[in-house]
């Protein structure tokens, strides 16, 4: 229902919605931009601005994998080029002490997703842990991770994300949050975005702690040839082309990627050595400067790539057969390790060697009970709930109530880390194992 409560902060006065446990202020614009240009901070005019509708999505194409799992069709959702919106969930009953803040960056291979998707219900995390949880939208695909207006490489989506954190620093105190205790966290491309924030110039004072869930770091090496081809193709499209023409250009780029290695699984991503990201060879030096200041919780799922193979009914059938399952499982584990597990472990150890406090987790929920067990994005379900999953494939036939209870201990671990920078419970039977490096 609509909330009568108002929040007045430096960048505007807002109203939102509420239920018995939380207030939600949805779709606040934090920046604006021209096509392919850097974002500029946005401030609202005087008066009360009603923020009771989900944040508008970035321009994007539909996703076969997300449609298969959750039934979501991005083509049918409201989209906008200047999509710099964020949404805030504030728990009721907070004390006079400022609350810790968690800022979430959604996944979707840097080409899909939105912070207010049904799969990201921020309320359980907020009310159970008494933390403020914020979701952020940023430019995706060719709009966010290819070029600037002059045709050179640009990291505009990453600059959007940085601008959102600056907004949080300016304004979150008005919502009861503590700007000195901000944890950035994300899953998949969102986790890689967190890594990019760690490795960017001028971000050190924008956050205190970081959580990275299933970052596809293995796709982030050897990208130069592919990135040049993408840039060259996009530069053939006029700057004032229609949105539909740009979508068609993105579709063409995705369909004609000829790379043979792991980068082909993440066509769009931040460019190292392009502002604000350091060069690849400078990663170690950058970590030496920042790791000691920011605790890190990082990890991956044991069968990450199973989610992408699950759309092939023949492979699922082979996996269900005792005589052929071993082969499918070897393939799943091999590519999960190459794209996710091993590079994540290497980054965690590099972070630790630079003096940072690091907790490394492995997520294994239902890995032996379903083809989708412990697959990519499975960790989202206990963390945010399963409202966005219309099919039973990833939720193992569990009810919403059962899924909620399954997630309680994981949400508690995340909340404790946000508040203290430590992990007090390092084991959830059948789901999670955490070790301090």
C-alpha cells in the first residue's frame, strides 16, 4: 500500500509503499545520460515525488535462459536508455542508530536484468537483519559496455554503478542508513561489477565491504580481439540510430561472435585499462592499496554451468541415466571450474595475499538431487526468495514457505558479515561451506 511517510534528502523528497515489515521507495533516478555518454548526477525538483513503481529496465533483448527458468520476457517490460534508477528497502522498527546498507547489482551477463525483478525480493534480507537494501539499474549491452560518443572504448555501465554509490553516500542517511557502512554485493555479472568497483579509480571511499557471488572471472581474460570486433561493428551504426536499430545491432553482434575461448560467454563487460578500470597488469598493485580496507566474502556454486545445459532436453536425459551421467557431470564440473570456481579462488587468494580479510564459500544446495542442483543463480533463491521462478525446475518442488525457511541461515550469514566484516556460521548442511583464507 502507499506509504504516508516521506523521506527528504539532498537530492529530493520521496514517498513510497509499505507493508507490515518494510518501506520501499522504488525507481528513484540517481543519474541521467545521453546515449553512450558518461552519467551525470540527477536531483529532483521541489515537492514530493511518488516512488511506488518498480525501476524501469535498461534497454535489452530477451534472454532464452532466463525465460526458460523464470518465464520473464524482457521485451514486454518497460525499458529506457537512460535507465539510472535505484530502489530502496528500509526495514520498519529500526532504532536511532544508523543502519548498515547493502547495495545490490543484478546479474545477466551485462546484457539482461533489472533490480526490481521478482527474483530479487529485498524485504527478507532487510527485515531479518535490520539493514537497508538497495537495488541498482545500470546501462547494459551495447549501451553500457562498448563505446563512448566518439567511438572509443567506454565503461558507461560501470560509471553508472559508481554514480549510484555516490548517490547513496549523499542521501542514504535521510533513510536511516549509515554511509560509512555500505556493502556492495552482486551475483554473476553483478559480482564481476563488484570486482570492477574494487579495481576502479576513485571508489575506495564509496563502500566498506564486498560480497561477490559467482563472478564469471574466467571469461575476463584474452578479450582484446573480440572487444575490437564488437567496437568496430557498433561503430558502423549511426549515433542517432533508433533504439530498435541498436537492438538489432546487438542481436547481430551476439549471433556472430566467432571467438573459441571462454570470453565468448560474456560478450559485454567492463574494459580493463579504460577509465575508471586499471590495466590488467595493475590488478595486483591496486589490491595492495585497497584490500586491507575492505573485507571480502566471495564464492561460487559447484555446478554453475548446469543451468545453461538444462535447456537441452537430450543432455538432461543423458544426465538422468546412470551409464551416461558421469560424462555430463565431468563436463559440468570442468566448465564450472574454468569459468567460475578456479578464477574466483585465485582472485580470493590474490586479495588475501594483498592483506585483505577474505572468506571463501562453496554453495552446493541440491547438487545431487536435480540437474539444476547448485547451478548458476541457485544461490539467489535462498537469498531473495523464488517469486520470480514460475517453473519448478530450479526450486525442486519446494513451497514458498519451505524456500523461505531454507534461506534463513544464509541471509543471517550475509547480514552478520555486513555488520561486522566476519562470518560467524561457516557451515549450512547441504547448502554452504565457508572458510577463512
